[in-house]
């Protein structure tokens, strides 16, 4: 069924073959690694499918993100400027949403960093305990001193 007033939400609903364009656009966005920003403009009259294309691009970005490392995953901020009556309200709301999205991404990054730091310290402790054991690399009577030195230094070179 065709409804000109409602955008499609996924490529499964795509009857006009826009998913291919959306896939290429999403891949170009993900492949952009330049220090300069990337601006994409999507122009068209009312009812020409701009929101449908955006939905297809977001679908592809989410699909591609499932194969990316967390630090490479895009942060997608859906913001409609049409919902605000004045410039000040628009700018305030945009930066509030941006701040919220950045905060969520940062929380994920901090959680990952905390976990990795914990794993690193656990591995270091195990390595140091192994090296400082009575029959380990540091010898019989040096357990306490060597363990302290190993935990505060680099166990690979200590």
C-alpha cells in the first residue's frame, strides 16, 4: 500500500529503490575520516521522500555500526527543527539534545574504559604474582618487594 503522507521506516518497505542510494550515502559518511566536517544536504519538495531517505540512511548506519568498534560507531541525533517556534528555543533544544547524545556516548566510552582498565590491572596483578612467586622470575625471598615493584611498574620490563 502506498501512503504519500507517511515516510517509510526500513528498506523492506522501499518500493522506489532508494535503499541503494541510502546505503552508499551511509557508507560515505562512515568512511569520512578527514579533520574537516562533513555536511550532507538533502533537498526536495514536500512529499518527495526526504524523510524516507533519512530513515534508510539511519537504518544502514545502525547496521554498519554493528560491525564497528565502539569508538568508531556513529552517534545519531534525530532532531527536527520544525518542532520549534523561535530561534532561541531551536538553538537551546538542539544543543540540549546534542549534549544528551554526547553524554550517552561518553558514558559508554567511560564504562568501556573502566572495564578495560580493570582487566589490565587484573592481568598485571596475575603476571606479577606469577613472576614474584617463590619459584618465579624474581627468586625465592624477594616476593613482597618484587610484587610491589612489579605492580607499580611495567611487569614486562621490570
